[in-house]
């Protein structure tokens, strides 16, 4: 009987740990364009006006700072900024581009 209690407690502990680690993960991003940026990056800073205009036109874009969101940057293998990812609804990368771009280029990228 004690071994059943130990097994049950072990299972409960495992489930609790899995739930806890899920809460600690960075937010999932999907179905949108994501820009990885940095405060020290000149081209990134020049993109902020274009990003604001794109959002006003209804293009869904989320900006992450690579210094603030290191785990997310690492998971998406971001090695240069600015880097743009187009993600499907499951969070899978379907397109990638590094470097600044015009509003029209960003619109075409988002429509992929």
C-alpha cells in the first residue's frame, strides 16, 4: 500500500512541476509578424515609426526586445536585429527576414 501512495505522490509532483514550468515559459506567438529588436540597434529604432503605421493599417505585429526576451530570441534562433518572422497559427515560422524594410515591404512580408 505505501508504494501506491508514493507512486501517486510522484505522479502528482510530476504534473505540478510540468504545470509550473509551462507558466514560466515565454509567451507563445503565432499567426502574426514578429519583430525582434534592441534598444541599441539604430535600424530597429528607425523601424518603430513604420511598425506603428503598419499596426494602424491593421497589420498584426508584435515587437520583442532580444535583451528582455532572451529565451524567446534563442528559441527562434535570432542572431541579428532587426529580424522579422512570419508565424502561422501554430507558432511555426513560415518566413524570415533580417534588416530594416519599408512599409510596403513589411505589408508584403505580412501577407505571405
